[in-house]
C-alpha cells in the first residue's frame, strides 16, 4: 500500500487536462460483451476501477488489448462464463453491470455481492426489478466460509429476455444502465421510465446505438429501446470527458486560491456545477470554443446568501442537478469561503462521515445528521495524518491537504487511484508538492487514524 506525502499551502498554476469519464467507461466495458465482434473504446482513463472491470471481462472470457493512448479493444467472440469472479467483483460496484450482458449472451448470470465505496447502503433491488421485468428468474444463495458469509445472486433467462415496460422505483444510474444493456439484447421493444439521464448514461446510449440498437429519448427520463441487428463493422466509441473530475479540479483551485485552467471539458455538463461553486463566490471563465474553464487566482471566496439573508443550502440532485459525487469536494471548498452554508447530501448516509477528519485539521463543521453538515468559514487548515475512506472523500481530503499549512500524509490512496488517473503526477505538473511513498501503517510505531 502507498501513501501521499503532501506539503500544503502552495499556490498552483497551469493547465490540467481532464480524463475520460470513469462512469461511462464502466458500463461500456460491460456492454461490449454483447458483441461477438471486437469493440474499441477510446479516451479510456487508466484508473483502478477501469482496470478492475477489464480484469473481470478477461476472466469472463473476453480478450483485452489495451494501449497506452487510452484505447482499449475488447473481443468477446469466445464463449463467455456466466459466473463473475468473486475476489474481483467484491472490489467494485460496477461489476453488477456485467449481469445484463451475461443474461443476453449466456442466459445466466451468477453475481457475488458487488463491492465499491463504503458510503452507506447501496441497494440492488432496482437492478433485480429490471431483470425480472424482462423475464429473468432471480434467487439468492448464502453460504458460510472461512472469510464469513458469502452472498451470491443468481439470474436465469434460458429462453432469452423479452421486452416490456419498466418503471424504476428510483432513478438509479447503474440500474438504468443495466436496463439499457439488457433491453438491447431482448426480444421486442422496452420502455424504461424514471430512468437516470446523466451524461455517462447518455454516453452508454450512444455506444449501444453504434451497435445497432435504436434508443429514443436520450437525455430524458423515459427511454425507448428497440433491438436491431448488431453491426458487423468494427465499432469504435469515444468516451466523454469526466465532468466529476473537472469539478474536482475547480474545487482544488478554489480551496487553494490557485490559477488553474481545466481543459478538455464539455461546458454543457458543468452548468450546475459552476452555478453551485458560484454560490461560494468562485468565479470561473468558460471558453466554449477551446473547451476550457479557468479559475483565476486569489479569489475572495464568500458564501452568497439566499434571498432575505437566509443561509444557503448546497444540495445534490439527479441530473441535471448537482452531482452527488461532488458533495465532498464542495464541502472542502466551503471551508475556505467566508460565511455559513448547509451541505445536504441526500443519497448516501455515510458519505459525509469524513468531516471528522476535516474538523481535526481545523475546519468549523457541525455534522447535523448523516446527510447534512453546516460549514462555517473560512478556516485555516493544518496538516495531518489522514486516511482516504472512498474515491470522492479521498480526493476531497487531498484537496484539503494541499490547502492546509504544513505537511500531511494521506493513507489508503488506492481509493483515490480508483477514480483519478496519475493524480500525483498531474498535481506535480501544476506545482503541487506531493510524493508517493510506502504506507506508514506498515511501519512499527507509525501513527494514523
């Protein structure tokens, strides 16, 4: 295990190029197993979660040809296994996305309980509702082994999936993606209502269209999927840019008072993100032609009160609202803005639990309940030895360490590496003092939380 050693309090400057969208890469890798012809994905980020998904696809029987320029070719022409590998699947929640392609290709999918970030309960009910609506049978087995209890979900559709009308009980992104992939290989048309419409869902829709599937309503919450003859031509799909990563670097610039230009962005995916940052006093300059966002240096951040002088509430909501994945980043930026605001994270009841670390660094935060935190700023932060709990909180704590005075050690950085490509190298390129070293927790007498 490695750790980051960070010397904070330094102004950064330069240009950061945004990577391909992690959350589009994962479903597209899974959907590639629908094809018996090679599929090439471009602008693929080289991050932990993508490597895990590719490793699962390889275990299932696909041939993977990666390259160093962000191109990955998947060839699933061979017979596929219907059983997901236990150890790999338990590391990433996106493993559940393979269920739909396996049902189409093999008529069966055996899934260990998927892993992922520990940010609260992440129910799978909606996924299984999708599969049952398309004619699959579902059962769960529990067994006891040396490592404790193992939960395995079994889906079967020996006669294939049949189209129908699906009303999702929540606008779940991954359940919508599973519905789209499964419907692409079903008999007859499928309508998915209360669907998620995030940019990465739209990207998956465009990928499926390149495979010959007709999808109406892209970008809305009602999708009509009509299977077609899969194209025999070699398909290449370019992933969109990662707007969550773009928002993370905007938060970094704001918290550290740095002059950063974020390049390779789609301004249309940043509208609500930029608006929410503006409520903290963050000014940005968008160049649509160059596809860049610049955050000027040394801004005097000040929380903008609501009408009547009320304390503003910065909250996440389904697309096109504020992405929940940026709540942690926004909270750190708020610690450096003058004034008081309420951060309301509606989706996961454990995502805000990392604030105790920020408090130990000097932040003035009151955690009201699992979903709400009151932030009073600005607060000078001090260096600390801290642990990254998940991808987004890990990046938020890295931003806090870069904004803090003194040195910090961030442990468990495998969580950050899961979602941010070569983050330490890219930060050093803009002036950050950060290095990767062996995790101190492996040394006798080392301190850590």
